[in-house]
C-alpha cells in the first residue's frame, strides 16, 4: 500500500469524532437579583432576603404548549459539589427566598460569617410536541454572608430578687434541633438568654406570655419567675414556636426509667438496655416512653434503679389496666404502698408514656406500628 494512503488512513483513525450539538439559545431572560451583596441576620429570619426576576423566554415556535422555568443556586467556586436541586417554578418569572431559607441553603457550604460567591441559574423550557428546543439558560452572580442558626449553647442570665446573679448554660438534647434545655435551682427572679456567656447581644428576651423576642441592641425585656425549686428550662428557637417554658419536673433518682415484668417483652430483667424509657420530644422532656410488645394478663412496673429494693413507679391500684387507667403517682419504695403492678388487657405493640410534670402526672397507652 502506498505510504501516502497509509498516512491518510492513520490520520482519519486518530481524529476526534464529530458529534451533533444543539445550538445554544439566546439569553432572553436576563435574570436579575434584587441585591447582589447580602449579609443575613437572624433578626430578619422571616423577612424576604432576596428576589430573583427574569424576562419570559421567546419561543421560536408559533404554537407550543407552555413555557416553564426551573431555578437553582450553586457555589460559584464549586458548582459540581455545592448546588441546590433544580426547583420547578412553573410559569412564574420571579422567585424569592426568606432570610432563613437562604441561610439554610448556604449553611451546607460555608461556616457562619463566611462570605460565599454564589450563582443563581434559571432555565426556561418551551414545551411542545413538534420539536425539541434546547432550554434557555440565564445566570447572575451575588454574594451572601450567613449567620449561625443554632449555636451549640444558649446562656440564661438570671437576676434574683436579692440582686444576686448567675449564668446557666443550656444545651441541645438533639444537636441542630434549635431546642435548648437545662435544669437548675430557681428562686423568684428575672432572666433572659444570649448566645454568649459574656455578651448581652444577640439576646432572647420577653415578647409576650412565653413568646420570645430577638434583640440585637437596646433594652432586653426580661422574663420573670415567682416560684422556688429545681426547674427544667426549655427554649425553642425555631420560628414555628420561638418560646420559653419553665417546667416543674419530677427528678428521677438515677436519671432513667426501666420497664420490667412478664407483661412486656423485656421480662423481669433490670439489666436489659432494651427496657429503657426514652425522651423523644425535646420540647417536652417530661414525657418518657417505652415502645414494645405487651402481653395481656402479664404484670409490669417501672424501675428507677438497678435492684428490686430501689424506687419504682407503681400502678395506681393493683392490676390497673394501662389502656384505661391513666393515673400516675410519684415513685416510691415497695414498702410504702405495696407491690402494685399494671396488667394490660391487650397484647401487641404499644407505646407506654409517662408524663412527669409535678402536679400533672399521667400515663398513656397507645398502639404503635
């Protein structure tokens, strides 16, 4: 074979293949951002932080079904790994985000106080049954600095009637929940909360009743309390609640509750980890529950220690049915009232709940899946 022909053949084999590509659509949308430099503040969480607007797509077809849009935000420096999913916004040509919504988005990509360069992208699609038209795309850049939505701790600043002061740290039972809890001995006092033990701002003060106000400067309205004793303080900083409660909760001698008896799947075993009651609701830490299999006709009681001589919660009367008798009295020794046990009249999986609010103790016995 002549050398010239071989060279041509080799050149053909080594050339890149040519693919069919759709032409880019012109950017008729020209997306705009209401503010290109955003510094977010928790005090404005429910307010609109930013609005994106764009012009309608111009269809190259005279007849089509509709034009719809999809929107996303991504980190300009890390588009592949730091982006939202496309949000279908239908036929509307604007989209707004509250401060809380935008802060939640960037919180996955940056630390509080860090400024991010972001890109907002909108795509417009001409929906029709005649031919495929490549979606039109438009982008705009902007910067956002976020804030710490749920700090690790809150600090309760207390001023007692005698003028003495103290600071109590509240922590989250479930990290990232925004619900904070602490137990402390209280006297008649006034109080408020901050995110720092040594700074007054930002603060959570009284708005009205149990509802809080977020204060970044000026006077901090104080909550007040008139009773004495060990109390549990719960602060919920989520926007749906944003409240503070002080509860008088029965203090367990060893910090746990343990179901026992042949009326449940645990049996008479005080060492089983499967028998522990749990506090599932961070807003209501006085609710303790155990979910498991119960047997009709069997006996149960609730241990608060590791031996049979320790404190127990006993049934209100002997053979009380937890399905119908919801009374609960404070824990005691067996010698102080007898070995009274609950006896379920049903079998199956149930959730047995005890409310340990002083002065309002009760039980619930509900079917569980």
